[in-house]
């Protein structure tokens, strides 16, 4: 089974000479030289440490080269096996090259000198004991780093997919809301036209103004409260044209609230419910008041009406409120709430509260 890395993730080998590898090699080689120094009575400790460091640096470079070359390996050969075996095979060869270098010019080859021969064997054996284990430790750290990088890449990709899913869900919910408003408004216009009312022409003008305000923003998952209030005003003016004697309205908003982020048609949903379930069913109509204020980093948008109220209407107004709650949840991650309460002697108060987040430039 082959596990695929996330899109955009490319495995990068560590640099051939990195500070971390160099530091580990220098420390291990120095300790190696200190361990050997009691047996090297004829060689100064610093000279011996210099030799062990030279061997360690050569093995470090070989370890890095085998990490990259050859580019392709047989399926039966894992790269980490190649690296560990390569270090083990290279140890005697590197120590041999070192002794050939330091004994150049001597009349007698170093293997005929008992002290040098013993030194060669001791350095080779101790290197074979420790170098492969250090290589294995480096491989384990590298594997952990690769796993960690892949986990970070997967987490980033998951976050991006979750964000796209939320955007798609918001657009789906928005697509469900759009016909709801438009068809209700067109039905109101049709009633006046069928009745031959002289208000039909002004109502059509108000409808055009409303659609000009609404349609360009219906595709946006989020807008500003200032744009929302423009849309609400256009809708209420349209409804006021339809029933001038039964609907009055007023809109108050803090200046600081106009540039705040707000899911599209949030206020319009509350106002439309107030008209349909509060004002329309009552013979006397009523008054709708929209208030938006900002306090302590929170935005509170309140829509109240003096219509028939919850008890008279017989049910909580508007199925659109359930959709609005879900859109608020998707937009603010649970840091928003929608409440609907009855007023005395009659009427309904619907309030939305969410974080006051300015829309960026």
C-alpha cells in the first residue's frame, strides 16, 4: 500500500551539510576522540580529536550523498538500509585513507608499525560500533520530521477543504433563501395588479428599487451591515407602498456598525418574517423597528414589530429562521445567537448577536 502525500506537499531532503548534522557530528566525534585518548599516549589529545572529527565529517558527507544517490533504488532495497550499510562499509576505508594521509612520507608503511596498526584497528572497531547507530538515530529523526511535515500539510489541506465546504454550504443555503424573498414579493405585486389597485404602478417602482438593491448581493455569502440596511430599507419601502396605512417602520443603526461583516440577507430574513407573520395577519397592521448597535466587541441587530405576535400567529414565525441560524453557525463558528421573543401587549422581538468583525479593504 502506498500512502499519497497531500496536494502541494513535496518531500525535501535535508541539506547535505546542515547545522544540526554538523553539530551532532562534531559532538560525537569529539567524544569519540576523548574516549580513545587514554590509549594514544604518543599522540596529543587535540590531534587525536582532529582525526576523529575528520573521520566523522567524511562519514556525514557519505550519509548525505547516499540519501540522494542513486535517485532510484530496487524495490527490495530500502534507502535507510543503503545508508547504514554504506556507513559500515565506508568506516574502514575512511580510517585507512586517514592513516595513509598522516603517515605519508614515513619509510615504513603504518601496518608494519605496531602502535599505528593497533591504532588503526581500534579506531576502525570503535567507529563500526558507534557510527551505524548514530546513522540510525539520524534516520529516525528524519522520519519523524517527514511525518510531522506531512501531518502539517494534511492539516492545512483539511482546513482548506473545510473552508471550501463551508463556503459551498453557505451558498447552498443562500440559494434556498433567494427564491423565498423574490417569489413572496412578486406575489404581493400580483395581488394588487389583479385587484386593479392604483398602487400597482408605485409598487412596481418600489419592486424595481428593491431588486436593484437585492439581486447584486444575493450571490455573496457575506456582506456589510450597511449594505444589509440598504436592502432592508428597500424592502420595507416596497411593503409600505403595498399597505401604506398598515405599515410604519423606522431604522436606527450605529455608525460603527455599517462596515461590519454580516451574512447576506440576515436582517432581511428577520424583517420579512415580521411583515409576513406580524403585520400582514393583523387588520390594524403595525410598526416595525430595526435597531443595530455595537457594544463590547459584539454587534446586536434587533427587529421588533407590533403585529399579532407569537400566540396569535399560532407558531414561531418563519421557516427561514432555521436556515438563518445555520448560516450564522457556519459564518461565526457558534459565536452567534438568534433569539425570538414575544412582546407585551403584542408583537415579536427577534435579535441577532454576533462578533463585531470589520470587513477588510
